[in-house]
């Protein structure tokens, strides 16, 4: 059978028997990935005998299959006037204090309104190494994690900063409120990989995890919780949240790794109700230190936690030190 072309426009054909329509279309040699074809099917751009179907729809053979292929669109982050707190800026890099709720760069679920969009509005140039959707991004924080990030303005600076992160010469210190009572200090040294059943989560039980090492130190005992200081030696996705949960002390307010579920079992009713109001994980990138790639100067920054974090600590009977709290 002649394979149809799949430029912008409409592809129409008579189907051959197949267990799934998405696999069938992939097998035709269309220059579209299976995930892209699945999205077109879910969006109703693929019909069988004039009706929209699911990606798992089986084909008996002989059905009229119609695929509407949209015009290609280049995704590119655009400048947006989003306020962002800048702690340091020079011709080569910028250090920002990212607020809770702000996504670092555009993605499928967040095409705009990100830190990258804000920085493109502020800075004339950002490094192109991260691509058109992640210009300048050397490292990331989760959407609901606040705190310090360094962003590169040129490719040379970007590569040099990446090398510092790779050789673990960047010092990153976080503050977190975790459930339960922790004392002293310790290390979690367990590989992290994609969760075997939930692809949106990470796990220490993944079959092919990557090495990950997290140091923690208890700072202050709270009601039903502990304020801890965390240093990470590696930068795996969700590392702190996964490791603290594996330790049996998930980050308060973290729905993905037990911080919300475990809080429901706390005996103290007042504490339980207070934690139930926490909608973001209580995790803040507090300190960041590295060597300036161009000047060789050691740079060190601190960003006290946001008011929501401070209020949680206060409501649980604690108080941040002056160097930890916002003035």
C-alpha cells in the first residue's frame, strides 16, 4: 500500500485491520510521533467513518480514516511583563528569587506565564543552549517551590555554570517543613527514577534510578512537624521531596509525596486543620553559592522564605531566625 504524505492538510485512506488506530497510523510512516498522533486523535482531528475515536480504537479493515494535520507551529517563549525579584544581574547572568506558583519555563501544560517569559521581558538576551522554550535555564525549581535560581545570559556562561553543577561545586541550601519529629542530622543516599506506575512522580524504588544524595539537619521542632535545613549534592527531579518522603517525613503540603495525606492522621486537631490549609509544599531554596564563570569571583546569595512559609512555621509554634526570615 502507498504510504500517504502528512504535510499540513488532510490525509484520507481506507484502513487495514489493526489492534489500535494510533499504532496503525504510526506504521504508515507518517512523520508524526505516536504521542503527537494520540493527541490529534484525542483532539478529534482523526475520524473513523466520520466519527471521532480514542487512540485505542481497533480497526476491522475497510473503514474510512481521515487525519487532519495542522500547520506546523514553532513554539517560542515570548516576553511577558511578569514581576520577578532580581537579587543580582550583570552582562553574563542573573540571580532571581522565584515565588511559589511560578513555573520556570514553558511546557505543554504551561505555554506562557513562566519565569522565562518574565526574564525575556527584562533581559535583552538569554543563553540559547536551553532551546527556544528554556533559554538561559541552568537548573530548575518545581512550580510550588520558592527561592533562588541563577540564569545564564550567554552560552559560554551557561556551559560554565552547567559544569559547576555537574561537578557539584555549587552550594544549594533549602529550608523545609516536614511532617513528624526529626532530630540531629543525616544523609539520604538512594537513587531516584521515574515512578514505575505513576509517570508524573519520581521514586526511590524505580528500576533504573540515577544516583541522588541529600543531606538534612533538623533546625527546630514544631507541633507535629520539624523545620529542617537541606543540602543537595545532586539535582534530580523532585529530589528533596522524594528523599524526605522516603525518610518517612514528607514535606508539609506536598500532595504528590504524602505531605497532604499523612497530615490527615495527625492527632492534634488544630495542627491537622492548619496543615490542611497548606496548598503548596513548604520548601524554599534559601541559599545559593557558586563561582562567577567569567570573573572567578565567589558569589553567595540568600533569599528568606515567603510569608506563607513563615506563617506556617509560626502557626506550628516555631519562629525563623533573623537570617532565615524576610526583614
